[in-house]
């Protein structure tokens, strides 16, 4: 049975590994293969090592665990691009656990840990437009595209990013609950 909890420093290697594996399987054709193979692993290691340095009140990281194995994780960042609300910076679920409601449960558990004021704030995320699986999920959850932009990251060719937003964390929870009840 999956257990959901705040991430611990001891989870860092599993989070990095899952982030790299899922990025490599999700982004071929979106990002250059050379980047995925050679630069992405180091960038993700640096990102997560920075996130796990000391106590950090500007973020909330949750994991889904099956025993000692990570099934997924999400990371909310509170003080980045906050003009759009709370930033859902990462949401990844292992291939083995996809289509089982793990992402929905991760989001619900993490949002439940927000303080009451944060639950009233909008939630937003960025997604590559070519990541059609993720885009389909955010559309089903009635996310509103509030921004489209072309970006060139890491010296790679330009890609289109979409920014989805929900009016509040509570509204996102409601949409997650609505989708869950439709699937049962």
C-alpha cells in the first residue's frame, strides 16, 4: 500500500533517480537527446541538493512510497513566480504507478499540508506544450492556460511552455475529487 509523506533528506537519491528517468522517457522529441543524456542528470542532482540544504520553508516536497521504493513525488515552491500563486514545480510518478491515482493523491496530500491562507491562493505550473499526456490531465482538471511562451533553456532549441493556473489550491483539490469520483 502506498504511503504519502513529506520528503526526507534520505529520499534525495530516489527523487533524483526518478526525476531523471521520467524526464528521459517523457521529453525525447521535446528536448535534445544530448541534453537528456548528458546535462539533465547533473542539473537535476544540483537542483535537488540545493532543495535539501538545511530547513527550507519556501517549498513543500511530498513523496509516495511503496515500502522503501519511491512511486512519485511533487514539489511546491512558495516564493517563485508568486504573482501567479503557489508554484507546482515538479510532479512525477514512476511509470509503474501511473494511471493509479498516485499523482492526484500526492497533490491532495501536499495541498492538505498547506496553511489555510496558502490554500486560498492560486496554484500554477509550467508544462511543455508537447507533453501531451500532462497537458491532457491539466485540461481534465479544468486548469486555465494563462500564458503561452516560447523559451530556449540550457542553450537548446526553442520550446513552447504553457502556464496552467487554478483559482486556489482548494479549487484544485475540488477538481481532483471530482475526477476521482468520476473514475470510481
